[in-house]
C-alpha cells in the first residue's frame, strides 16, 4: 500500500494516520461507529473503508442521507411500510434498515432526525427488530450501524434536540476527521490526485500546479475542506488552457486570503519593531543554515552567500 493512500483516502499526514489506525482497529467488529467532522471532510469514505475491511464486505451496504428526504418520507424510508399504511402506499416496501440485513447501514447527517424518529431508531437498535409503518410483524434484523454528523450532538442533547440514550448507542466508537486546514501537508497529494482524476474524466492531458499556485493552495484555510478543493480543481481543469495552472488562474478570494495571511505575518495590526524583526530574521536564517550544514560555519556561509568574515561576525553578534 502506498504510504499516501488508504482505501479511498489520500493523505499521509499524522492526523490522517490516526484516522487510518482507528478504522483498522474497529473495522472487523460489529460495533457502532460515529464519524464526526466538518462538512466536506469525506465522512462517507470512513464508512466505505469500515465496510471494505469488515467481514460484512460482501453483504449489503445501504447509505441514507437523513437530511435529503422530507420529514414525511424519512420514516417509511428508514423502517419500511405496508400497503395502505399512508396515502400513496400501494404496495408493501422494506425500509433501508431492513435492506441492510446481514450488512451495514450508513446514516449520514443523523442529527437531522426528529425526536420521534430518534425514539423509533433507538428501539430498533435495542431490540434489533424493525416494524414497518402500518404493520404488526416485527422482523429480526442483523446489521451494523455507522452514523455521521458535523453537528455538536452534546449541545443538542443539552437543548433537548437529541436523545441522550440514542447518543450513547451510536457514539460507541467516535472517529474524528480533521479539517483540511489541519492537514495542509496533504494538499499537494490531494491536488495531484484530483488533477489526474478530472483530467482523465474529461479526456485531457494531466495538468499540474505551478509552484506559485501550490503555495496559495497550501495557505488557504479551505472552509469547505476536501470537497471545496476537489470542486476547484475540477473547475480549473476545464477552464485553464495549457498544462500549468498558475496563481494568476486562481479565484480572487484565494489570492486575497493568501496575500492577507502574508501581510498579517509580516506586519501585525499593532505594528512591529523593525530592528527586532530584522534581528529575528537574521537569527532564524543563521540557525537554519547551520543546522542544515551540521554546524559547519563555512558551509552555512555558502548557503547564505556570505563571506567567512561576515558569517563569523554575525555568529558572534548573536552568540550562535
């Protein structure tokens, strides 16, 4: 396995390695897992990896986005319905939980379920039986539950919007996905991957990010996380002519944020002492050059394009 890849994930940063370890630890069990993380952090990839590495890999895998259906349909979608259970129910239909029998069900955006639906789901988790709307028969179901949310469930419990007992049922093992701004070392890997994917999908030669564009990408905070990054790459693949994507091709908001970040570092709002900043910069350059040259002042002087006498003077000046 490549060190930068795990299942469908791309990334070799320490935060992502912790995610990979957590997935591997629990994948082959039947324990309930709650995937947490900001929108766009690829929470469904965790569910898919858990399924792929489990003994249920060849069994049904059902995915349901709880926020994607209107409230009057989500109940029958989850639990199924018998003929005549409601207007339009012209035949009996199994629900998604029933279809997941022997396999896995992934409930995305679990926090959007209403309290009555939370109560019914809790009963199914406790009894491992499901009753269709309008039905009287209880059907025994063997399934593994994986849920995902970007909502603060603990706060929802305090305000009465989420059942505490359901929380403890689904929160047996939490897996927290880091936002992209906390794994910036993965940005070049993700860019390269998405460039290949979307160039291939559009029958184009593979493009690459020029150094100035990559720097902007690495400085961006990515509030939309991996999804935002992929969407931007997809747009650039189509709109940029030639094989090199440069900073000049990037949206103004990315460039503005990059320049603003540099300005804040160079000159804080409260101002700074010019001489102190120059001293700090000189010390940083000297110590970095000495470290890279393993303490050799002559080699460090060559890295900094300094003559030997000036190098010695600066080292004495700063007691290095």
